[in-house]
């Protein structure tokens, strides 16, 4: 039961993290593209990286569900829960970073489009937090 709960919590927390970053970045993208539509294809990266957080949670939830027949002890179930918590918490942290960096990157791109390459670093490094959680979750689940 703990492992099933872990899978559910993982996807719910990661989807919530994705929702937060998309909720904050999408209106900023809409504002920018109404002023400079040519920037839309570049700046949509903040929305894509936000959605990736839900995909990471889905991957870990699938791994937990796929291992259910092998999870026979409480220790195994707790490992699944720790894996889900690791993924969920790092997704929340990444979402906060994306939510701050995404709109700032978009605003800067409107003023100076050449600044995109430099300003995307904060966004990409924020996403990296979730990738670290994904890798550690994979290792925990074995």
C-alpha cells in the first residue's frame, strides 16, 4: 500500500510543480508574444521545461508501479516512498526556479533579444534540479 501511495504522490506532486511553473510562465509568454511574436518559438522553452517536471514524476511513478510485484517488504516500500519524495521535492524546487527565471528571461528578451542565450542559463539550471532528483530516484529504485 505504501508503494502505491508513493506512486500516486509522486505524479501528483510533480504535476502540481509543473502546473505552478506553467501557470506563472504562460501569461508572461502571452504578454511577450503579443508584443514580439517572433520570440514565441524561443521563449516557449519555459513552458516545455515546466511540463517536463510532470513527465519526470510520471516516469518514477511508472517505475514504482512496475516494481509492485517485487516490493514485498516494508523496507522496499519505504525505498519507493523515498524515491517518490526525492522526485517530488526536487520538482517543486525546480518549479520555483523556473517560475522566477522564465518570466524574467522573457522580459529581458523583449528589451534585448540578444540576451536570450545568457538568460536561459537560470532556466536550464533550475530544470537541472529536477533532473538530479530523477537520477537519484532511479538509483534508489534500482
